[in-house]
């Protein structure tokens, strides 16, 4: 049966491109195709615990991505105030940083979209902050989030410290009157 299949395959006339290898086929495609206009990729890199985990590495990675035509944004959950923005000030001096976005604890994707910044790739150690806004902090210091496109609220984890929780409260974050530790 296999011999019969092979005989039929060999006896049939082959198209001219059948003998070309993959590289030659790709070259022909490029030669006769219309040039594709590629939109530059917009890449968002989180600041706290992503960029700060290894700043030297991220600066090099961002420079390489920029050399490939990418637009690099630092998108942080921080507020745009003196206390929270001063750490990021140095990034404004790099030509490969397209912009720095402070979302003020709002979901990053929706916040950027409202600014007409459409991110293709997100790099974030805490991806919930991309699609969820912080709604408050519980009396036992758990951060509470809600989906930007919905209304479900849940906890991610306990705040890093009492000081961090108190800071959030001082910014006007809601204090939710329940204790998550039963």
C-alpha cells in the first residue's frame, strides 16, 4: 500500500516550488509580498518589585526592546505625588522610556486605555493590578481589589506591613469593616 502511494506521489507532476527549502520559500514570499507595516509593540513594565528587582538588568532589557522599535512604558500602581513619584524621576532621562504612568491604585489596563495608551505586553510581578483597582484595605490590613469591568471584590494578600496599610488609609483608601482572619 505504501509503495503504491509513493509511486503515485512520484509520478504526479510537482509544482516548481516543491523542491525549495523553507528559507528559499520565505525569501520568495518576501520578494513578492507587499511590505507589512508593523505597529511598534507597546510594552508596560511595572516598577515596584519588577523593575526594582534588578534595575540594571531592566535598563538593558528596555534598551534592547527599544532598539527593536518597541515603545516602553513604566506603568506603576503608585500615586503621582511627591512621595511616590520621586523614586521614578531618573527614568525620565532615558530616551528609551516612552512614558511613565502613575495609576493611583487604579487598574493599569483601563487607566492606560483612557490615556489612549494601548499596551500589547505587560510585565508585572503582581498581574492583578493590571485588571483590578484597589478598593480599600480591611481592618486586619488585607488589600481589597475589584475587577475594573465588574464589581467583585476579593483579597489578594495581607499588606506588607502595618506602616504600608496605614499609608494606604492616609491616602483615603476605604477601610472595610470586616476581619478576614476568622
